């Protein structure tokens, strides 16, 4: 098959579009003919290399995959060749207490497709049959690939961790990012009030079109003052954080008394400061969040299939242009997901 691999960590130039062996078909697995694979920031971290994480080489990234069932492994009876599917990106043992509770993202053996396993920057990918989600006819491959990781992550942040209610006002940072555009839409489905930020004036209208009630330009507006003004001095109940050190102190200051800050990433750096007086005196909760459980993705997928939420897609590029696609993601100029097609 053709795949985009890297043989060592480094810059965009380590990504090579080349021939690679077809994935091995294991019992209980299926091979999926990839039609679309969306990018995530995780792909960039893998390529650059991470402390304390060994990425197997040569490596194929790609957690967000849609395509058709191509080959069915021993013991898999519920699928047929040619069925249109998208993939749940979380891999786990399937047998421990947390897995059986539906909290598989807490499994000691949890992994993300394309992280320490081979992912979807390829014509074929092997996954456990339990990771397969059938697609209705109305959902195209690009939409399906753009959906899972962002919406799973945002769902777990807002509902699993921050326990969102319709009484809440939510501040979503970087509404043009994968998690941001998903969080705005999920918060609106659950009838919360949403204040979003964007990094460029061009993105203001697109964030409003996703349903945000107010949109701030975080490059030009005083976000803390604007949030206070929009909430009559009170602050927001929930902040959806994933930017990290560049926004962290401001995010904490935007919280109302009893507010919850939930974070799933640190794109601009992880060495953030916290004034503990804010934490105890204002009774704040700081919540970490990583991916989400399979039931959460299936609930989000129901809303996708009913047309109530829709991933924002910035553009599609052919698989052979994965390096250019990652360059675009690094630039931060996109609004929504960048998707590779094969
Ligand atoms: Zn487990």
C-alpha cells in the first residue's frame, strides 16, 4: 500500500509518501480501506518526538479515519466487505473495570490509533472490530473523518468532566480549532450560553455560524474584560482550555466563583502558573481531560447522524500532501479540520 511514514523524528521533511507493507490482519480485527483521515495536533507531537513516549518506527500517524471494510479477520461476524464506516480512535484492553464501565480512556492500556500503533495516513489500516462505527448513506467520508477525535474530546470535556448544564455560560478558546469548533456545537446542543474566542478577525463570522452567542478576537480584545462585561461581572461557569501557557492565567481569571476549567492540551506550552488564592477563595475546579469513552462517541455520533452537529472542515488534501497539510495545521490559519483523502 501507499502510506505517509516517518523513519525518524523531525520537521515536516521527515514525512515520506512511500510504499509500505499492508497491515497485518489479526483475529478480531478488520482492515479498512482508508478514504479520508483528519489531522490532529497529536500527529505533530508524534513527528517532533515526545519525552517519555517511544513511537515505533517507521511510523504511520492518523487517529481520525473513515473508509470501507476491505478484509475481515477471524471471529468477526457483524461486518461485510464494502460497508462504509468511521473509526473510534481509542484502543484499550476491553476487559478491565474501566473499559467495561465505558470509561475506556481511563484504561491502563489505553492508546490512540496512530499513536503507538499504525494509523490512517495510509491506504489501509487495521483496527479491532469493536472500533468500527457504521456510517449512514448521508454522511460523506470527509465529514466522518473530521468527526471522531475532536467531538469525542469535546464531549468528554464538557459533559464527562465539567458536567455542563443549560444554566452554564461556557468560554471556548480557539473556536477554529478541532476541539474548539466541536465544543461550541456540543455546548449549544445542550443549551448552554457560549462565548468563543478566535485568533483572527476572519474567523469571527464562522464561529458565530457554529452557534456561538458572542465571539472575541483573542489577538485584539481584552478577553478577561470582555468576558466580565458579557457576564455582568460574574465570569463564566466553564472554560474549555487546550491552548496552554499562552492563555492559562487569563482563562483562570475568566471563571466565576465555583467555575470549572477543563483542559485537554497545551499547544503553546505546559509550564503554566496558578495563583492558589484564586483556586481556593473562588472555589474553582481544574479538570484534566483526555479523549473520551466509547459510549460518549456513540452519543455524539447520534447527533451527527441526525444532522444536529457537523464538523467544520477547512480543506481536504490528497494523502501525498500530508507534509503540506501538517504545515497548515502548524500555522494555525485553518478554521476546522484538515482532512487527507486517498
Ligand atoms: Zn481496559
